[in-house]
C-alpha cells in the first residue's frame, strides 16, 4: 500500500487542489453549520412558544420580550416581531411574523446548498487529475527502455487512481453533509413555521377579542 507521502508526491496539482482547498472548505462548512444547527435544536420551540402565549395571556408582555432576548433561536425573533405588533391590526401582526420568517429561513439554510456544488467540483477536479495521470502514462512510454516503461505506466496509473479516489471521497462527504444539514434545517424550519402560526393565531384572536370588548364597551 502506497504511503501518503507517495500519494501527495505523485498526485499532481488537481489532487493538491482537492485536498487543500475543496476538502478544507467543505469540512469548514459542514462543521460550522452543524454547530449552528445543533445549537438551535437545544431549544424546544413548542415549549418556548407555549411559554410566550402563557405570559401574554397573563398580561406579562415585558417578560415575554425578555424571554425572547434570552435565546438566539430564530423563533425568538419571530415571536418578538409578533409581540411588537400585538396591539396593531391583524395585517400588521401577520406581516411582521412573515417578514421575520423570511429573514430567518435563509439564515438556517445558508451555505448548505454550496455542499452539492463542492461535491461536483471535487469530482470534476478528480477527473481532471485522472486524465493528467493517463497522459503521464502514455507520454512516459515514448523513448524509454522496456524496463522503464512499466515504471512510467505504474506512476501514471497511480496518479490517475489517486485523483479519482480523493475526488470521489470528498464528493461523498459533501453529499452526506448536505443530506444531514438539509434534514436538520428543514426540521427546525418546520417547527418554526408551525409555532409561528400558533402565536400568530393567538395574537389575532386576542386582537379580535380585544376589539369586540372595546366595541361592546
């Protein structure tokens, strides 16, 4: 089995690009997104929203806003946007919540889509390295003794296969990361959308009830 030194020594520029650029960027994105999304999963969105509704029902709007400030989860920003418009009209409440949701969703999905592109890039760079390796094999066969031909051929094939293996390995890691992060982000977004609707409906019903009471009064 070839040593890592030999792999890098005979890998060529495409292999270096994949190992030191594509793989580093891919791993950095996966790790950063995992840390961010795992931090959001620690917050029970349903419990948070229920607590918000309970505080507002009791008339503790200030405490509800402080609760929003206590966490960095996007649902807190969505709830705060709705609470800030709680005494406004129905359209204002819905618009504020929808606007904050439109801000939060791209933040949860950012850079995840780039992993799919990086998987394709790694595969293509590996393919280029494979072609370079085959070219090296055939060019090395010209004007050399029969004893040296096998050495040139082995070196070229080794370069080709190493580039293919590295490129495909990085692509697989990117695809697994993309699948994992997409699943996590969709789960968080679904929970946010559901509980944002719960809060919105509560605020709208509260506003309608308040309006009816004022009219009767």
